[in-house]
C-alpha cells in the first residue's frame, strides 16, 4: 500500500502561493489552455529568470495559497 500515491493531487502548482500564472496578451483569441503556464517564485531568480512550470506540476516546496481555493 502506497500512502503517497495520490498526495500530489492536492499539491499542484495551481494551488501554490509561489505560482504566478502567465496571462495571455490577447485573451479574446487565445484558446483556453488545459494546464496553464506560469513561473515558480519559490527561490530567487537565476540568469534565466524564474523557472517555467505548468499548473499541474508539483514539487516538495508547495505552500497552499488560500486565495486560489
């Protein structure tokens, strides 16, 4: 029995306080993405900026964002 099997479902980037979603410039013509692209601002940016992540990604540094529930 694996206790961690479905634990990541509640720890997605979309519900994390460090996730900043990329907003499409032309919202009217942009198709609705299945999983949106954004940036993880958990750590300081590197020379390439903040890491790009999808809203359904997850990591061990997740911190719940109460406003996204």
